[in-house]
C-alpha cells in the first residue's frame, strides 16, 4: 500500500502490551444490563458478595455491611441480603439478618461481627446454609486459643427468615490439631459459593464442599477443602491434613469436575492455583490430591495481573455451537488487572475453558493451562466476584465495582453461556454426563456410575 508504514513484529507486540496495560477510563464501562444490589456511597460500605439459587428459583444475594470499612476482627460488620423470585428482573428490599455486639474484649468474642459469607441452597429441600467468619479477632492475628469464629445460619423458607447463629469453629480447628501443620493459628472460610455435589449423595443430602485457608503453626497460609454429608451439621477434611492441596495459598474456592473429582482453586498474584482431588472411595471421602499447578500468562492460563482477589470457579454442561458436540465448560472469574487503580483490582471478568476430553482436566497442570478466552464484565475498578446458575439457565454474576468514586458496590448481571463465550457454547439443559465421562473412564472402575444421570 502506498505510503504504508512498516512495523516490525516485535514492535506490534510491544504496542499490544501497552494497550492492555494502559489505564482504562471510567467512561468506557460496559453497557450490559446490570443492577446495583448493594450501593456504597461512603461509610458504611458493602463488600464480599455471595449468591445462590434455590430449587424453586429464588436468588439469594448476600454481602458484608461494614460500618467502619474494615475486615472481620477490626470493627463492626454485619450481613445483609436481597431476594429475587423472577430470575433477577426485580429484587426485594435489603434485609439485615445479623446483629453483632462488637467489642475489643474479651477475645475471642465470636458474636462481635459477621462477614465474608459463603452460601448454598439445597437442591432437594427449602434449606439454605450460610457460613461466615465471625468475631473480633483478625485472621492474621489469630492463635489456636484466640482466633476468628465460623458462624452458621440456616433458612428453611427460601431465605425469608434465618436462624440465630451457632458457632462451629472448634471442630474445624480440631481437624488440624494432630497434623504436621497444626495446631493452626487461624482459619478462614472462603467467601462466595459453597459447592453442593451434583453426583454424590450420602444419606439424605447431596454432599457439600467448602474451601478454607489456614495459617499453620509456622505462619504459612495453606488451602484445604472440607466436606459435609449432612448439609453443614458436621464437617470432615477432604484428604490428609499433612498434605494441603495448595501448600502456599490464599482465599480458595471448591468445584467438581464432570468425573466427580474436586477442584481447589486459589487466588494468586498473576492468575490462579489449582489442585484436583481424585477419589478412591467416594462414599468414605477417601482419595488424594494431585500436584498443585499455577495458571497464568506463562501457560496461556487465567491471568489476574496485580491483585487476583477471590473469584469463582464453576463447571457447566455445554453444547459446542460449531458442531453440536456435548461437553463441559469451566468458568473462572478474576480481575483481569491494571486499569484505573494501581493495585490490579480492575476489569473483573470471566475466563472460560472447554473440557472436551481428559487431557483438558486430567491433572491440575492440564486444568491450569490453555484457557480459551474471556469475557470482561466491567472496565472499572472491581475486585471480588462469585456466580451461580439461575433457574432460567443463565449465570448469575455478582461482583464488586466502584461505580460512584467510593469503595465497592455489589453489582448483579445475568449472562447466558453464549454471552460469556461469544457464542461458542450454549448451556446443555439435558446433559448425558455418563456418555461424556465414559469416553475415558472404564465403567468397572468409576466410583461415580451411581449418579450418571445428574449434571
């Protein structure tokens, strides 16, 4: 072309890098439909979203309400929630269902404050479970004797009312007392989603998986997964307390792969860390973790430049648009990285990865590498995020966003799988799970053949 200017390939690459790293202006925010569920205009402020969908289709969104803007252990924090009974089209009033009695002493005082919630709605009853951190002791300052609490709340009426809290930290801390990492100094429940198994039902309930971070006796943060077969009444450790799935971790989440193995996904600067638990006896909860793998730019993985924050991991049954192939898609939300802020808490969105065969997720390293693409939910300063599947087949996405030049408000969006993947995949409403896993798992050795019809 006449008068064209030649740019060497390396110069093109450098320009693209500058484009990605350049600050993104607030005026460039997405025009996708959204709802500010919890609006911050100063102090008190909202933080840390959690969301679930009940078996009758009610969406329950929960968040911290921080009177002084501080984490649990450093001031008054309560939990507030809102309900939607029409797939997010309209929402009820904000309701506060905790009332802490904050005091600096005595310590520990487990009813002093409540925050960092995680939530799950039972798929076979009207029960909902919330776990939250509680008390007047911060996670970094805990000891085995004086530490943060774990508060448990139940609803049996679709979130209209909630039980008084009871405190379950002692049996959870005790899981580590005799291990090489224990007694642990502190323990923190991962906010967002408690995962209910799609496949494993022992007794009355489908199994729950909840991720936790502990500060071990040497001061090292390690991630684990605990599980419950009685909808949160009692909890056991998945795997060996001497072998944390994420040996040096941060706030984690739990999910299941199509074969029933369990993912631990942990925040890390630059991306995520993953490990996978493979069962030898699913009913007894026996098996072993693999080797922890990091997902970041070096392996075409999940990129969270700067501050990764806590994001959500979810695996959904899908149909590949180009050929109608039935498979699964993994979704991982994170802040993509540097924009208007200087700490990387910007540009939250959702990565996606096709899980079409065992080589895509057979090991933690397989899962960590080669994510296929991503959808950006916001171009503003943004941080923690979570998601669940709505009754209408869309993904309810709840995340923190600075919309008013204050600290974060909590934003709701509803995405189809086509929205997230640019039309590459749609949700499979009638998945044949066993037809998928039988591609690579012998029926005689699979511990999950009893639940092959569930997704």
